[in-house]
């Protein structure tokens, strides 16, 4: 368990809800209990193509779980978590959100993992896997740490980099991996800047320090780039090979030299520990809220017992409060309208924003293709296009996330007009899978005019020109073949070759523009789907949270009204005894509430010092 004290407190509170016959409050605590029973802390390992992400994961867990080689790249996310035994499970999730079937899980031998998660064994993820799950009996993972090795094909400056962005709000930390061969690139810095807005913990790892003697200079340059960009993230230079060798030889000095001691300390101290603090804090708030609900009816009855003359006024006040709580349960409630209208408006806004950004990129791309021959600039053009599309999709997703959080605040504010409640912790509960990947823009078939083709085309045009001019010159008494007709043949032949090359170039430009349009359409479709799915998830979370709160408030106030009304009927002899019983019960509930406050104190202290 992540926080044993929190689990014990929830169990005690569950017993209280059973004793006081409040199953509605028990349902909330059961959900809290399930959250505590799953202590997983997700860390996304992201980075450009072939930067050492898989080897970093292997070095962290000291096991060759993720396939690595010079010609192997990751095609499917690989989730590495703790397990009593070593096992590999392939997971296929339903293709649509409306499909309620459970994910399909297939166990395979660990030796065959590369066949499913690598680009060589599963090119383009043709097996349609959501992710692969590897369980290992490792102490580092025992506290709930989960490492997710994300695909790097196409890099961060690609549509897949934008897809990775969609997984960041559901992650507890993100680690950007870049090797020591060069300093940070523009796409890497843009990715980090966006990640800082979506994820609570961001760290940078510079790998392969054993291969590049100038790695210290690269680290200094990277620190300068981060400072200039205003990105507050720690950098950890490491060598995965040294770490694996140190673990094999039990060499502590070599372990320190590998740099993994600091990296593991960061993961345990700032990621796992802060996740425990979040669990502790949310559990304390939940138990406090339940204790207040349990005490509400008793406090109302106690007030009526102690001052019977105020009972009628108290009942009237509680009845009005119950009416307001009942109104919160109606579909016409302001918070419900705000939520439904807000999500609908937001879906429309993000779709327009994404299309507007991509339409601008499409216009610039078409202008570039009009100004040059696609065959000559395609490599540079495709790289530019991917970076522009990734930047647009990432900016759209960040904006979507920020707007969604603002909407959640508006919903909570409108709900609080009828009841005093706090905004829930927005947890983006998603699977381990990274959002759908969009393949890179495809280069059209390059139809060039070969030497033989140019010769044939020139001869065909030259023959027509020679025949036409030669026939005309025969009227002047010249032979069909004469210097004038031969010159015409050369000119006509050259013009025909030039026109053919121009035609092929225009064809290449048209096909390249169509390829760009198809690529942007695919990006629009996939990114829009990911954003819509996220917004619908948030809508359901907020709806269910506040609906449950309204039910709890209504039930508590109904019991308070009934208790206050019954207090009036109590005779004088039984009133003192009932007051003593109520004070004793309230003392027990108060003790429960104080334990919740004590549970909150360590988390809030850490929060304030961070």
C-alpha cells in the first residue's frame, strides 16, 4: 500500500458509514480505498529516435526487458511494473470509446517481446497493440513505480510526439531522454515547455556519457538552453552501460560514476513520495467530508434537544437547505448546464483551433512546394512539416487541457453556490497506452526523366519540328534535310524535353500537395479524437463527482430534518440521556475527523516547502 495510515483511516471510516447506515458515503470511501490499493506511479520515458530510452529502462530495473539494438526501435509502448514473477502481457484495448468490452490480454514468453514491441517485429504496429506490460520482481518497482517506454520513431518533432503529449496529464512524471552527442534541439525544448504545463514532474536525462568524452560540455549547454527557455527541470547525465556493469559486478564506485544514484533518488524522492502525499491529502479530504456528513444529522438533533424552542426554526432552515441540495440534482441545475454547454463549446473551439493551425501550415507547405521541386527538397520539407504539425497539435492539446481545468473550476464554483464543496483533484485516468500514432507524411513516387527518356522525348519533338520546317523549306527549293530544318529539330527537341520536365515537376508538386493534405487530414482526425476522448472523460468525472455530492448532501439534510423533528417529540426525561448519547457519538466522529486532519498535515507541510 502506498500510504498505510491512509488505508487504515479509510477502513475505520468505512466501519463508521456502516454503523450509521450511510451506504452512499461508503461508496465514496470504497472508491478512495480502490485508489489507495493501486499505488502505481506512472513515469513516461520519452525522447527522439535512438536516444537510449529502452536501454535506460533496462538499466533502471537491471534487466534486459526492452529490446535494444542498432537496428531496433520501439513501435509499441512498453509498461514495466512490479510483479512477483517475470511475465509479459500484450494488451489490446477496444477500438472505440463506446465499446465496453474489457481489454484483450495475451500472455507471451519474455523472449518474444521484441517480436511485438519493436519496429522490426511489428512494423507500424500492424498487430494493433495498445501496449505491452512487463512485470518484474524488482525493489525499485515495489513502491508502485511504473516505467513506460514510449515509441521514438519519428521523434518528438513528429505527429507521434504530439500523440505522446496526450498521455502526459495522466502521468506522474515525464523523463526526456537525449544522448550526449549533441545539445538540445528545438523540438525537444518545445516538448519540455509543453510538458511542464501538463505534468507535475519533469526531468531530463542525458545518456551515453561513456561514449562521448565531451558530455560535460553538452550538459552545460543543455542547462543554458533550459534556463533561456524558462524550463525548471533537473538534468541527470547517465551511462546505462556503466550502470548495468556496476550492478553485475556490485561495484559501488562505478554505480556512482554511472549517474543512476541521483536519477533513482529523484524518482523515489520527488515522484513516488509526492504521489504518496497526493494520496494522503486526497484521502484526508475525503474522510473529513464523510465525517462532516455523518455529524450533520447528529448536530441538528443535538441543537434541537438542547434548545427545543429553536427546533421549528432549525427544521425550516434545514428544509430550505435540502431544497437547494435537491435542485443541484436536477438536470436544469446551473452547474449541469455549465458542464454540458462548456464541454460542447470546448469541443467546437478545440476543433476549430486545430483546423486553423493546420490549415495555416498547409498553406505554407503548398507555397514551399510551388517554389521548388519536391524531389530536391523533400527530406528537409518533410522534416519541417512534421515539426510544424507536431508543434500545432501539441499547442492545441495544451490549450485543451488548460481550458478543461478552467471549466472544472467554473463547474465547482457554480455547484458551490448551492453547497459548500471543494473542487476535486482532476486525475486524468487513462490507460498506459499512448494516443494513436500518425505515420509520417509519405513521399510520392518520384518520376524523373531519365537520360534515355529525355533522348527519346527530344527525338520525338525534334522529328516533328524537322519535318514541319523541312517541308516548309522545300518550297524555297531546299532539301528536306537542310541547316534550317536541322536547327529547328534541335530547338523543338529541346523545348519538348523542357516541357516534359516541367510537366513532371508540376505532377510531383500536385502529388506532394495531395500527400500533405492526406497527412494533415489524418493528424486532424487522430488529434481531434484524442482531445474529444479526454474532454468526455473529464465531463464524466465531474458529472459523477458532483452528482454523488448532491446525493450525499440531500441524504444528510433529510436525516437532519428528520432528527430535528423527532427531537421535539422527546420527553424531558429522555432528553438528557439522548443529549449524552449524541455528544458521545459526535466525539467519535470528531476523533475520526482529527485523524484525517493529522493525515493532511505531513502532505501540506511538504507541499508548502516544495
